[in-house]
């Protein structure tokens, strides 16, 4: 028993033609010149402090070894707060 599948060619659908009374649409919105955000130094410091709090001690020590000044400061504070051993 043979199954036959018939296919009919499909014709592409043409986009609607523009009429002369329509205005051309803009493809992207225009932004105002000079849009920017300024973050104050206090807000930057708070964000950095929050980031350091979320880090593990291992991440902090790795950053300190790679030259991160704030991480070095935190490692030094932690070392100073520990009681001397010996």
C-alpha cells in the first residue's frame, strides 16, 4: 500500500503597500542628548562596602593578592583583630 503526499507550492505573502498619506515610522526611539546618571562618592563607597560584605574570606584574600587595595585593608583589619597565637 503506497501513501502519496501531495504538496502544493506556497506563495509568499506580500507586505501591505504604504500609502502616500502615512508618515514613515521611526525604527528606534530617540533619547535626549546628555542622558547620564551620576552616582555620588558616598553611594559608590556604600556599594563597594556591600560588595565586600558579600564576599567570602577566600575571595577577599585572592583579591588582596592580586592588588585590590580595599581587600588588602580588610585582610589587615582581620589579622589585627585576631588574638596573637604562640
